[in-house]
C-alpha cells in the first residue's frame, strides 16, 4: 500500500514537471513568434509608406534593415557558422573584421529583397523546436500576388533570454549554410585574411554600383 502511494506521488511529480517544461517551451516559442512577427510588420509597413524605399533608394533601404532587422541578429554566431572550423584559429581582430564585412554583405542581401516588396504581408505559419538545442525555426510566408514565398528564421536564445536570428531560409535555401560553402573555397585559397580581403573587395565594389 505504501509503495503504491509512493509511486502515485512520483507519477504526479513527473507529470507536473513535464507539464511545466511543455508550458515553458510553449512560452519561449511564443516569444520567438512575436519577435519575427514584429520585425516583419515593421519592415513591410515602412516599405509600404516610405517614399524613398518605394523609389528604390538603396541607402534608405539599407538604413531600414540596419535599424529594424540587424539588432535582432547574433552576428558572432552567424559569422562563426559561416566561416566554419577555421573560426577557432582566427585572432580577435580577424573575427571582428569578418563580422563587420559579413554584416555589410548580409545587409545588402536583405536590402535587395526588401526592394522587391510590393503590396505584401507576412504570416507566421508554424514554430518548430530544433532537437537537442534551445533553437527554434519560425516558419513564415510572404503573401501577395502569385504563390506565397516561404521565409523561415532560425533563432537561438542566449543566456540573457532574448531571441536572436542566426539563419534565414528563403525558398528552401539556408542563407548562412550557403555562404559557408562559398567561404570554404576562399579559406582554402587564402585562409582567414584571404576571406576578409575578398569580402571587403566585394562590399566595396557593391557600394560603387
């Protein structure tokens, strides 16, 4: 009888623990949903009402990306992931330069996508946990004329509890993972310094166009 009571109490404790964990996970995912929704609404609303953005003013579009999107990106994680194993051998100065140049590159890529926005909206469709980590993938669709465009965000939650974007998937292609294969070629030819030089040259050339 006593053993049965102990087992029942243990089962209750385990059930409460599981429910508490599920509730905390759901709350965390809701936070990630809210962040992606906020970013999407802010960017699209500005793109719809800002005449300079509508007119294709690249400087204004890049400023929009810098202020609305980039504060929510973890550039150290993003750059480390794109560079791969050679990140560990990079000096603090090299890491800083890599982050700066890669950030400039990503701002231009995102700005190019925003310049194509018209009368569209973004809907969060699903949020999925990434197994074995604190990461989640927030799936969204850009809806307007024609077929919806899938736009997914991978987010991580650092120790401070805030959500940060660490990759973006456009139409089935993860952006940071794609750059990793490109960077691997440059790293194979010129190492870390060669990659920094290539990124700086690419950004400089894009700035003149």
